C-alpha cells in the first residue's frame, strides 16, 4: 500500500482511540484538538513515522488540562407579556 494511505489509517486509528479514552469531552472537540496537534507537529518537522504518536500525546496533554465540561443547566424561559393593542 501507499505510505500516505498507511499514515492516514494510523492517524485515524489514533484519533478514534483518543476519542474513546477521553470520553468526558465532546468527540468533536477531541478530533479538532488532535487535528491541530497533527498540523502543529507536521509544521515543526515531525517525521511521518512518529506523527500519530506525538500528535496524540500533545492533544491528550492539552485536553487533560482543560476543565471537564459540565452539563448545561436547564434554560429558564421567561413568561412572555401579553400584547396590548394601542387604541
């Protein structure tokens, strides 16, 4: 197989395992953080063979320092005023 395809598979595998590991965070946030880590490490000149592992470590470290999201409180919907007609 092409080495680009293999690298992509490794990156996807690491991303999915990171989502499963950090289940207290929304999956979209984890994937976005991992994508940013991949981009940052690639820009820094990380070798392709080490890229999935290093990016996973960076993303995990960043996500662990974030506060765990709390469930949103129930929204309070105020009672609407009656509409009065102007005579």
